[in-house]
C-alpha cells in the first residue's frame, strides 16, 4: 500500500509504527455553526481511508478533535447572548447528526480542546524549559527559528516568510522576539472564557491543542496525520514544531491532505453567496449521494460541487443500489438453493473486480478507480444473475458487492419497507387481473398506485415496486 506523503511529496510504502496497528489523527472542525461541505470532504475521505485499513485487517485508532474554544465560537456566543460552551455543545451535536447522515464511523475518540487544557499547559511548560518558548506579559510564544526544521512540511523558507510576515502577525506582535514566532497561550479579554496558567488566566493558541491530544490518545509518534490542504501551513507546520521540540521524536510518519472543494468553479465563501452547509445539502439530496460525489474524484484532486455533478452522483449511486436490490429480489424468488458448477466458476471471476478495487485503494486510496471497479462488478452481476440463478449464487454476489461498498461507506442494503395493507391488496388484485387477462383493470390499478407514489415493474421473476 502506497501513500502520498505531503512531507516528502512522493508516494511511500506504508509501514506502520506498530505492526498491525494504525494510529491516525484527523483535524476536526471548529464548532461555531453547521459544518459546510468543505468540512465534509476530509471527514468522508479519511473515514474511507480508515475503513480500508480495517478492511485490510489493521486495528485502527482514529482520533479526530472538536475545537470548542476559538474566536469564532466566542463571537457567535456574544452575538446570541449565550455562553461559548452552549454554542460549542450545540454545534457538536449538529455536526454528529450530519456525520451520521454521511455514514461516517464514530471516531475512537473525539477529544475536546476545553477538556485538555491541563495537557496544553504542561506541554507549553516543557517548551519553555527547553528554550523553545518564552513569555511576555502573560502571552507565551514559540521561537520558530529555534526549531531548525521549521517549514519542512510546507516547504517554505523562513526568510521568505519573514518578508511576508504581515499575514502571520497576531495581537502583541511588538512583544515578539521575532515576527514569525507564534502564540501558544494568550491572556483573556473581557467576556472571554479563561483557564488558569502560570503565565496568565487565558486560553491556548489553536495549534497546541492537536499536538497535545494526538500525544495523549495516540502516543508521541503516530502513523498518519491528516486534514485539508489549507491546514498544511501554518497549522500543521506549527504542530510539527511544537510536538517534535517537546517530545524529541518524529511527530507523524505520513502526512495526508485533501484538495480544496469549489462551488460551481468558484471558491466557496459567504461573500460570494455560495456557502453551502451539509444540512442545506441534506434538504435536497440524501447525504449518501454527497458521500458518493466526494469519493468520485481522487482526494488530492480539486473537486467542483455543482447540481449537475450531484445529479450524476445520484444516478451512479442508484445503479449500485438497484443492482443490490435486484440480487436480493432474485435471491428471495430463487427456484434452486445450491450453486451450479457454472455459477461457481462465474463467482470466482468476481475476484478480478475485488483485485482491481484493492489495487486502486492500495495506490494512495484512489477512490475514483475503486468506484469504477464497483461499477464493473455491478455490470457483471446484472448480466450473470437472473431468474434462473440459485439463491446461493445471488447471495454470494451480493456479499461481494456489499464488501466493497462498505469500504466506501456507501449503504446499498436498503431497509425492508413494509407496505400498507391496502397497497399490498391492490398489488395482489392487479396480479390476479393480469392472470385473468383483465388488462384494463390491471392498468387502472397501476395508475392508482402511481398516484400513491408506488411504481411497479413487471419482470420474469415477478412484480417489483419502489417509491417514486
């Protein structure tokens, strides 16, 4: 299995820190509002990465934080005249609802920044003791130049950064030893939440939380650190500096970053009026369609969100779901139980699709090609299974299909829906009318059912129905 490592800018063979285990940290959202579809991409992508590791037999410890103390949360709280804690708790719950809709597996641990303050104070103390950090009037800064490898992830040169340091300045910059130094701890302002520390009552800088939580829940050296490419600099660069300065060890072996998501070929922003939340998308589409859309391109490729592409994703997912439904229907109506010799030979050929799927995923998690192999399997299922197929054959085909779609986090096994008795009675009456060659009555019932949102399909194996 090869992973493109942002640090080295090349694909590398995956060798875990600890055999048979994967320690993975993914930067989570800042919870001050409903998550937007830009947040959804790393959630879906790295959930799929996790699922594939588990498919391969690895024991995955998957940690993803919630940033629940931040300027945006505080501003939202002031705006609504409530506490910052109320805002963060509200939107953590809303985020979890959206994640469930996207079929994202719960993390092994979702640490909260506000519950890890003691660990942050301790790491900051270590950095001061080692000379990597210093305090000025209650603010603690990290000495960026003291960490000699600073810039190794983003491949930025410190002198180039110095010339463009205006984007890096924060409040209190005049007190810094160097304009490139960044904040580890800052004193509270009026009306802000605050915690005690040796330097001031205040709160941590953003970057320190992930260094502390990753260390606590995964250890000093982890396998994979992941997130959106917008986090490469300065967030992940600063995490590396803090963690490696404090621990004296390589922080993460592999760095994975997904590319940006655009809306109708434009960068998503509130000023352009194209800011889309996952909750808004769920009002138009099943979030399984959003998941399928996100996986239809390689995670390192820019992705453009549009109504046309979402409709294409709807149709693509429907093809897969219909194939699974057809196999279940054939299984339920099969006339024989055991596979024939030909069916056994046909089933063996499905291994070719599984191998193609695994080859795609082993090549830096190429979900686009993996989905293409699922479509090839769907076509094979549709052409080799029919009303004469055995129950064993159709069930095994369905098992192969579900095995691969489960890795993608795509739900193809629809819940069995029970029709109202009057609907069932109409379907039975129509079947009797067809048998008696009363086609006028049969057509009348079909139209009546269509008016109730029930679409019938007559097949050689029997009648199928679906919701309109």
